[in-house]
C-alpha cells in the first residue's frame, strides 16, 4: 500500500499546484509548491495511516477491512487522533474515487 499512499500524497500536492497557479510570479509559485509538497507526510498507526500536512491532520487511510470500511478508504479527520467515521471520501486504490478530496482535506 506504500505506492498508493505516495500516489495519494502526489494527488494532494498536484491539487494544490492547480489551485495556486500564479503565472506572473513563477519563482514564488515554485517555492510555494515545493514548501507544500515538503510539508506532506504520513504516520503508520495501528488501525489507520495518518496523512499529515505541517502540524495538522489532512486525512486518515484505513489499513485493513472493517465492518464499515474497506482497506484503503480515505476518511476525513475529526481530530488529531481520530477520523470521522460517517463515510469514506474515496479509496487510495482508485484515483477516480477522490471526488471528496482536495489539498485542504478529505
């Protein structure tokens, strides 16, 4: 699932780049994009993989199938430690399912 996580981080970064394109100041835009990309990381937890942007949680990814969710489901962050469990915002195994995900969160 490491490849899917990397693809998900790339999707988030690319979404940011699409939304903040300032052609008149290309150097500044490049620095902003690089800074955003460098701020993305993830932590492997017991049940979820936590996607982190700077010092806040972007989203959670389900590690194994549960009664409610499938492996790879993307969940919105409810807090630093827990996801919102109302519905999945997509699945890392299907890029087409990312309709509820943006650079700002899931």
